[in-house]
C-alpha cells in the first residue's frame, strides 16, 4: 500500500481523503473494502520515514483544515525503484494494477513496458519451473507442487496479456485525442 500511495502522490500533492478516493476508483469493487484509516496510517508512516512531507491547507467553511502530502526526493526515488521492480508472484494482483494506474496517471512509466518487464520475469521463472518438473521422477509429490507453480505462472501470464491489451487500447485512445 505504501508504494501505491507514494506513486499516487507523484502525480500531484493530495490530502488523505483525495488519495483514498483515487485508490478506490482505481481498484473498483476491490477498493470498496478499503479502510479509511489505513490511508492516514500509511501517510503518517511515510512522513515519519521521510518519504513525504505535509503542510496544512485551509479547509472549507464547514470542514476543518487538511494536511496536504507531497513526495520528498527520497519518496520520488522509492517510487522509481518500485516501478522498476519485477518481483513475482505478489500475494495480491491489486498492487500491480495500482502500479500500472499510478505510472500512467503521473506519466512516470509506460504501463505496457511495465507489463512487458513482468512478462519476461514470469517467462524466466516458468522455464526454471518446467525444467525442475522434468527433473522430477514420475509420481513425485514435489513434481506435483512444481506443476501447480507452473499453472499459476501460466495464469499470471494470461492476466498480463489482458493487462497489455487494456493499457495498449488506453494508450491508443489517448494518442487519438
């Protein structure tokens, strides 16, 4: 969550309520269960770590003043490192989805290039697993586990294909306007 919040701030400074709304819209139905307090706890941790700074902004007449958060240079470096990261599998695909959305929104990276980097990593891992499966004797329980890992990687590759199609279409639409 921390990296996604930092990447959302790379586009523009924001207050917690605005960040929560952007994350919820980006995640669609999966974002509906997001705890409002989670954003503020995350922002406090990021500020304590020196990755964001905050300043008070005047509120509306019927609302209190708000803290507006912005990235520090250290926060910008962390966002760049997060976008370049190709670790897989993640326990939750929502993080990768947020990475794509944040990269596109802040024009930090090309989402299709991020998908391609992930695909190369998954293909490398799939090859390693397939070689390990072939090295196992027939009926091996370890071979069964390796087959499950290979199936998961294949499913993730299909999902990345779908991501590429959607983000390529989005790029083409933005070029046409």
